C-alpha cells in the first residue's frame, strides 16, 4: 500500500466513530468489532478476517495519541489541496511539476532535502521516513490487545491487601505451537520476496514507497503448514486462572495493571496487559476518606460532659481514645497512624466521630434522676438556647 493510499484510508469510518471521538469511545468500538470479526470466531470467513485486519490497523493508529495527531494532520494537509491534491487524489503534476502554479522541490515536501519540518518529518511516526531507519510499523509483530476485568473485595480486604484468583477467558498463546503459528515439528520460513523485512520497496515516478509484502502480509515469515489448533495465528481462546496481588490501600474503582497478562500477540508477538478494576463493598463499621479511616462511636451525654476513654475498633485490633470533659456532640477525634495502610509511606489516620445516643425509654429511677439533674442545671444558670435565634 502506498503512502497516499494509506493516508486516504478513513480509520474513523473503519471503527464507526467520529473524528472527535474520545480515547474510550475508540477503544470500546475497536473491542466490539475485533471480537465480532476475530478469525477464531469466524473460521474460513475471509470478509470477517479482512475486517478484523482493518479495525486492528485503525486502532493501532487512533489509540496512540501521537500517531493519531500525525494522521489527522496529514489528512488535513492533503484534503486542503496544499500539496497537489485534486479530486480526492494526489496530483504529482501540481505546482512545480509542470503546472502553472508555484514551484517547489519534491525533496522539501517529503523531508528528503536535508531540512526540518517537511512532510517526511510529519509522517515520520507513521511511515518511519523521519530520519531514522526503522522497521515499518506495519511489519512489527502485532502486540496483543489489553484486557479489562473486575473483582469485588470486602472493605477490609481492600484496605489491608489481599491475593485473589481471577478466572479469565481470552485469546492466549497457543499451547500447541507455543505461539509460532506453525504445526509442531515445523517452523515458519523467511519470506523470499521481502527477505524477512515484511515490506517491499517500489518507485513511482519521483517517489519511492515502502508497503507491506503481499506474500507474507507484512509479517516477514511464511507458514507452509499452519497449526491446526490456532489456524496459524499463534493464538487461541482458553480459560486460565491467574493470581493477583491487590496492594493494601486500594480504593473503589482503582485499576491494577498486570503487564503481559492480556491477549496474546499474533505469532509470538508480545501480549497485551490486563487491567483489573477493583470494586469495594461498604463496611458496616468503617468508612474511608482518602487514606483516613472513619468510624462513628455512640456515646452517652454523661460521657461527653464528664469525659471518658473509649475502646474503638481499628483494622488490626482496638485502640483506646480519650474523650476530654465537655466534648461536644459530633466532634472528630484523630488517632494518628491507625488509618488505611499504604504500599509506600505512612498510613492514614483514624478519624473517630462521637455521637450521642439518646435513650428511647427510661425507668422511673432514671427519669427521676434526670429531672433532678435538669432542675440543677437550670438553677446553675445554664441555658442551651441562650443567644440562639434572638432569644
């Protein structure tokens, strides 16, 4: 495929999204299309295979912010006609190529004249013509896609850390051919047409183009006898159980990345990553604010007036919390270092809120005693509503 043909491809259309789509929208569209058109799900369906390749190519560019920006800018430049584009195609005779317009140098346009800022520089990340000689992007082994899953933990498991097993069904390296794509006992051979480069070069007038090799489909190798289990892809769906260590202090909605535990790459290419979203169930006793652990302790009115020492639960036992005399209802008392543990650094604090528990029923002796107290309180001059609402 020539550079012109590559630029004129509408990757947004391939994924069914708009050019202003967010990264999450692009990822979601790609995953659905890749799942629906994966060769394993459509054996012998050439149309589905071509669609799978097309959406994979589109995702490889649009999912990378730098490549997407270059792709968008390249399409904008060619669409504007600023480099000899006419009627939807590239016109090599525009401008200084024989037309009556402005003269310009081909080397300057494609960044081959030694200067900076040419189109070759712009396309450097897309076509690898920006100065350094790299293997074209289309010939690199296709890395496996990232996989996302969820796990639900109890509050204390999440704050203290836990190891959990996860059962996943996803494309993984074929256990029969070990990811090579070739039948056991055989090996892929180097493509004779491109000598393993995955690309072939051709000239078109003043231009030289590199394009994926048709014989090996840009992989650089040919499989004469493909593995029967994975049909030469090196990948097959299988169910596996992996053990995930959830670090202490993980919060609800946080993601944990496990490198190389995602979908297997084609023909032994690197696997993608696994992202585990942690959901945390609420606790009956504890709450959480950042790294601080929160707890509300019921107390009596007398305990607040006279002061007391409360036995308060923590994640690893109990701790005594002193309540000073005259403490008001709803006051928050801090116990340093007894909050949510961290993987690194000091843990948070325990924030204890004292809340008066009002008895719903008193026996006669308690009622009489309370009445006596209220009379004494009034005689002492205490008015709980003094200065309140203009009183």
